[in-house]
């Protein structure tokens, strides 16, 4: 077991890889009462076609990763995992994203028992024709429910504007038509190809005994053999956006907008984490709480609310800005002007670096925040980043300006969501 110090945070994490390729990450806290366990596979809705373990081309129905996650809670014994965990006051859940699926439990009691059970039920798929058919109606209802949500509709529409071919433009849950095609054979095929030790990892944070955790994990999963990873068929995606301007209607009272900026990753510095930090620095300076943009839009009463984020998608970085506004055209104009007139100085950059470092120190004290940050690191960068604070400290204004000079700020898609008449 490898012990790694998280620089400047007075915290260590432990990492071990079993012979079958399963990765284990643990951060034990003695001063906490709670624990959080995540058992995850690097498989999500982005995978729409692959060569299976028999070297055959396979294209399952859309939404199958999400469907599979739902069906993992069906036990052959009839026992309900949610009920099992609730007996000890432990919460449990699962989620599917574009690039991963995770099963979690978190609580304060019976850590060893709950860890063993979580690993056991995720490793024991049970699909029948009957339980698959039953689930179709449940997920169809979920899909239809989301279609009526304005924010979800706006998110999907800006993705359609940004992506030409990539499955990021498709709902993680798929479509009603597609999920109705799913069979138990489809589920077993996807499970057997992606729920394999060398494509999965376990992340545990909080109050627990690391040696006992390793012992339990080896006992439950150590006998499972590694397999050859499936070859995922990547979709050819254009460096250009798909559609520049889109207008839609929804059941809202105040208009909403979404702006998506698409950049090609290989035009910039090679280290993915550093590029992410510089891009986040850029948009924090441009649109953060203390930016000129925020001050101006507040004074002009242009914003009701606003949200920004970056997303990594294969060879691309995507910036999203969504906002609620009664003056949509003026706000869009100000966003474009902000991209065109970028002025950054050392003082502003250093101030933001200090805030980020303080946030890193603050978040390490929270079990949930630590899990979320470490999980993102593993998915994005293949490991937990122990020296993020050092990387932040070493960020240079010159490098940031070089990155800015290479970005095509015209490569944006804009969605306007208007109230239904």
C-alpha cells in the first residue's frame, strides 16, 4: 500500500492496485464520525459502440449505462440494497454520468458490513426478462419528466449546438424508443465488458480502518480476474460548433440563455490539469463574483442568476455559461464583449490563486467535498492529484496570456429560451 502526502494539506492518502487491476484510494480521518464509500466503473453514456470481449462490434441501445445502474439494485435474493443500508442509518445511492457510473453509501455506523455489502451487490448482476421490462416503464417516466424541466431542456439544447456527432449531445438516460429495445442480454454484455476490476476503482474517505478496508476488498473482489479492456469506438467530432444560434420556447416566466465555447485541447499545453486550471482562471477573472462583468450586469440589472463550468470531452474543452435574464440580447452582447476585451494583470491572478488555495485547505476538512474532488481527479486525470496547491502557486500570467491568444472566442453556440406564448 502506497502512502502519498497531499502537499500543504496535512493529509495523506493511500493507494493500492490489486493484481486484477482494481484501484483502491483511501483517505482515513480520525477526527470524523462519518465515512463515504464510492465503488465506480469508468463507463458512462459516452460509450455508444465498442468491440466486446468476443471481438465483435456491438452497439447497444442508447441509455443502457443508466439503465444498467438502475438494475444493479435488483437482487436475486429479493433483498433491497436501500433497505439493507437503511437498517444502520446509512444512506445509499448511485449515479450515471457521461464517463462513469458509481455506487455509494455513506454513514456513521457498520462501515465494514456496509463496505462488504456494497461490493457484493455491485458484483452480482441479476437481470431477467421480467425485471428488465418492469424497469422500462420507470425509466421512460423519468425521461419524460426531465423533458418538461426548462433547465434540462436548455442544457440539452446547448449541447446540440456545440456537438456535431459526439454522444454528449444525447441525454444520459437515452430516449424512450431506445430503452424499449434493451434486453437482459444487452445488460449482461455491457456489464461483463465494463464492470471489470481493471476498469473500476474504490474511493473511501472518512472514519474507517484502512487495513480492514483492504482486507474486506481483497476478500470480496480479489478473486475476480482482470479482462482485456473493450475497444471503444470513438466518434469523429468537429472542432467547430454544430449550430451558432438556437431559439426555443419553454414554460418559463423569465427568459434564459446558454452560451457554449468549444476549444481544441491539442492546441494548448499538454498537461491536462494545468490547462484546466488556466481555463478556470480565465473564466473566474472574466465572469467570477468579483469580475467587472458581474459588477456591470448587477448595475444594469442584466442578471437574475448565472452558472458557469468547464467540461472535458475527449480532445475538447467546453465552457458553459447559463443565465436567467429579462434582457437577453443585451446580456449576450456583454458576454461577447467580455470575450473580446480581456485584460488580466498579475495582481488579479494572484488574488484568485490565494482564494483557490484557501478553498483547497477548507474543502479537505469535508468528507463529501474530498470525495467529490478526488473522484473527479480519478476520472479526469487517472489519479488523485496530491500537489494541486503547488501547481496553483506556479501558475504564470505569461502562460495564461498565451492560452488566451490561441482561443477562438467566435466558436460559440448560443441558445435563447423564451416563455411560451
